[in-house]
C-alpha cells in the first residue's frame, strides 16, 4: 500500500482526505488484503460453491391478481387524464 495507490483511489472516489484519513485508509485496505491472502491459503478442494447461504430455498408464491382497482377509481384523483391513461408532462424530446 503506497501513497500513489491511495492518491489514485482518492481521485477515483472523488474524496478529499487529510493525512490522518489517508493513513487510516491505507491501514484498512492492508487489513482487507491480508484477509484475502488468508482466504487464498484455504484448501477448498471438494467444496461446492454456495448458491444460497442456507439450506432452505425461498419458494416463489403463486402469481395471483388481487386487489385490482378499476380504471375510473385510479383516475379519479389524477390531475390530468384522458378516459384511459394518466397524462404527464413530456420529459424526453
């Protein structure tokens, strides 16, 4: 972790750090790199990659239409509408 790397990261993240903050950031980044190095040393032969963090899988609920609002009710309080759609100001030319 050198000053050039910290300076480049500071520029990319659009940060303005003082010397104390740069020192703290360098220390934090070094801890992260050390942790990654320790993880690389682990023997993962025969370990299947995780898709889910737990054994239980979330099942999707049935897709049912409920609580529909009629067109008239939906447009009732709209500031501007025709008989089918909300009318909104144009935002794209």
